[in-house]
């Protein structure tokens, strides 16, 4: 994921208290995003954007299986990641930078998420959502004998 770079305000290890961070961001009318990386069966990355202290956009992806989940559906995956093993960074942006990111891909928009609803959406523990696809290997091809399979 490539997003604008700004000052890193906070960083740490997961699991993280996303509810506390979100409440703090709302009070401070924060503009920017949390980016986190989690290792399960595969490595996942998630970004949660805040505009004027409100959750505004979300994108979660797993590059090894080429899967992206955006918007409100992505928020469920992001909140799951907050309970996993990994790390996060909080990056501050200007309001204009957040607007620009959202304008480039409107499918990442979450549309008003009420912070009072957030505790209900946060799982108790991390659950693997992305499954690593087992690559089927033809043993004959490995040894240059693919002509024998006919």
C-alpha cells in the first residue's frame, strides 16, 4: 500500500487498543491513518484512515494471495488484525492529504462509523481470515520430466 507520508506520531506492537486510539483521535480531530502489519498464515497489512477524528476509510490486503478488502468490509478485517501479532504506526496527514487518498479510490470509504458501535465490532481474539493457498507442485516438472506425465 502506498499512501502519503507524514510524521509518525506513535508506533508499537500489536495487539493494540484501537478503541482508546480512536477515542483520542476523535477528541483531537486527527487527520491521518493507522497502518498495521500482522503475521498469521500469511502477512496482512491494513490501513485505517481518520478525517477530522472520524473513521473515514479502510483498506486491508494480503499481497501473497493478491486479495484486497475495502471500505466497511475492510474495517472488520482491520479490527481483527488489531488483536494479532505484529506492529502498527500512526501517521499524521493534513485534511487535504486524507481527502486526496479517498478521492483516488472511493471504494475504501467506510461512511460514518459511530465510535459507540466500535466495541461491538472488535473481536476478542485474532482469527485467521486470509488462507495461504497451497501451491500444487508437479514433481515431474521439478526434475524436468514433464513429458512423462502424458
